[in-house]
């Protein structure tokens, strides 16, 4: 068992600017990386862009640019967007990177030498958007399901990877490893593909240069370039150091692929068969999420209904947008986006609940305790309930994150926030402070809520890194994350020393006006 946690996003196709779908997957990867790092694990976060293929040549031509110039320009936009949003990848890979070209040609050579590549004639219906031949199952009313365009009839000679010889092995592997593909509905979908055929056969892995020369040249035939999907999937190996880095197998042993459900077949069928043929162990997990829908349609560049992460950051702040994405999508299911939903969620959870708790606690600590965490007096059942709620949240968050259930992890954290708010209301220190004989009670109350806020901030750090860092700074422990280990450190009570200087600060999350009210 590897002691690494390596997470990958799909390498995004740079034929338009980043949208909400790209942002969601990258935010989930960033959140998982932050959590596993805080849990003391070695981590690696890989993302990037898929620069080859016919779709790029088509869009580049429409823009009046060469494929290389167009792909480089949009890829740079993706990379800079993720940097600007604070998404902390370890490598941004492009399929034009020299080490990736070498890795692809190495895998092609291994598979070819093993006798798993054959030269054949092929005829079928080809979707440029999907970069593959389609079956009837892939179409609705003669149009591609995903791109809503008619595929083109094509006939040509190409090289084929004899993928079908690995289908029985793959079905057995999936049945023997219940969490290999998750959630379960997608595991069952891949098993159904393998059981029913579903148009699965050997995989065409080349394109003649006479038709398309924007790709990686086959090492065994210079007149052909590699099919974009065969090329793209290998990025997961390249990015982790294959084949030369001595640590690549350790990183690979803990790899978690995050993808949208539209690319389940290449990742759930093509990729494990390719790995098997190349003599490489399968990935640990393939975790598949649903679509973000706007006006009840999948968000898509080709459909023109994108939501820009940069626009959301400018209007609402990226932490608010990030929270909405993680809280409102149940991983594996579709979710709907509107600005009204975002505003409602952020105001209810972040402004009214968490923000209010932080403001009340720190303001009263400044007013009644000279801005320092007070020495507590005698504690009782109410205080123990708050401590128990924070500890329970820590265990629940750990389980939820490892199950790819960020929305449930956040539900658990906000149950702890609710418990602290209820406690504060029950103790009402603003009333108790009027009675000199209840001074110890005021100190105990504010001490208890400060301790709870510390645990909550640690748990929130992977999900809302900027807000969590601000809260820890206001609690007087700005370096807490440098040594924290989750989930245990979030459960440690009395870890915030009495006498620690706190700061009131501005509202952690100011209320947002509804778009309809603007």
C-alpha cells in the first residue's frame, strides 16, 4: 500500500476558456490534496491540458491560428487561472511537453513489441468533438449525445490496439475491487459496457498524417500520429514521473483519477486495458462526478452556456464560489447552478452561520476579556456537548473526504458550527456580563467557543483555505496549520492557550445582495 495520495484531474481540452465544470474538478482535487497533506500523507496534484487532436485543429483554424499557437495560448490561460484562484497543483502538464512525448512513444513501443497493435481498415461514424468513432448507443436522433452534432462517415487504414483481449480481465478486476470505480453507479455502468458490448471493440490508436499531423508521431510508423485519447491518458503516468523518476511507482500506487461522467468509457475501459498491456498496475481509484447544469442543460463549451470562474471571483469572491461548488454537488450526481442559489447558500452558511459565530465570539472576547482567550471557570454538560460536537465533526469529515463526499464533510463541519451557536445563545454571555458574580461563566463560555472555532477552522482549511487561515490568525494562532494533523488535532480540546491574543477583524463573509435586488 502506497503512503502517497496522488490526485489527477482530466487534462482539459484547451479549445475555449475554463468554465465551472473544469473549476469544480480542480477545486475537488485541490481540497483532497490539502486534506491528505494535513493528514500527514505525501501528496501530488496533477492537472493540465490536452493539446493534440482534430478538435484543436478545427477550432484553431476558425481562430486564424496554428494548432500549436492556439493550444499554447489557451493552455497558458488555464494554468494562470488556476494559479490566480489559489489552486495548488504540483505540476501543470501539457501533452506537447517533451517528457510526455517520450512517455507516449515509450508506451506505444512496449504495447507494439508485445504484439498488441495491428494495422487494419476501418469504417464508421466519427465525432470530431469526442475525437472517436461512435456507436448507435452514443447518439440521439443521429447526433452525438455530448456535442449535439452529426458524426462524419469515415473510412481509412489505421493502427489498432487489441484492447478487447483485456475485457475479461478488466471485468474481473472491477468485480474484485469494489471501489476501483466510484460511485457504484459508474462501476455498474462500466461492467454493463463490458457485458453487453456497447460498441466496445479494439481501439483505433492512430491518425494518418495525410489527414492530421497535429499529434505525437508513432515510433513504429512516421506516417501516423497517435490518437488523442491514447496520448492524453498517458499524461497521468508522465506527470508522476514515468518511466524515469525512481518515485513514480510510489506516486502511482496512491493515484486517484477525478473525471466527469462524459469521459467514463476512455478512463474506465481504454485506460486500464492500456495499463495492463503496458505491464503497469491499474490506478487505485477512478472517481466520477456528474454535470453542472445551467437552464437544465449540461455546462459545455460547445453548447455555449459556460460559467466563468474569473467572473464569479470578481462578483462574489472565489471562496464563496468554491464553497458553493463543494457544498451543492453530491459527487457522482448532477447539480444545478444559478447565482440565486449561490447567494442563498453563501448567506445562510457562511455569513449568517459561520461568520456570525466568529464575529460574536471575537467581539465579545475583545469586550469582556481584553481581547485574549480567557481562563475558563467550571465546565459542565453544555461545554462537553460543544467539545463532543467538534470531535464528532472531525471523525465524520475524515470519513467523508476519503469517500469523496465533500458535501457531507461540510454538513458535518456546519453541525459543529450550529452546536457552538446554540451554546452561545444558551449561555448568553452578553447578559451574564452584566452580573459581576457571573464573570467566571462569561470566561468559560468564550473560552469554549474559541476552542470550538479553532477545531472548526482546522477542519475548514482544505475547503476554505483563505477563510480558515484568516480565522486562525484572528484566534492568535496563525501558524497552526504548519504543524496540524487531521483529524486528531481538530479534536484536541484546550489546545488554544488561555491568554492568547485575538483580533476582532471585519466580517469573515459579508452578506451578498441577491442578483435580483441589484
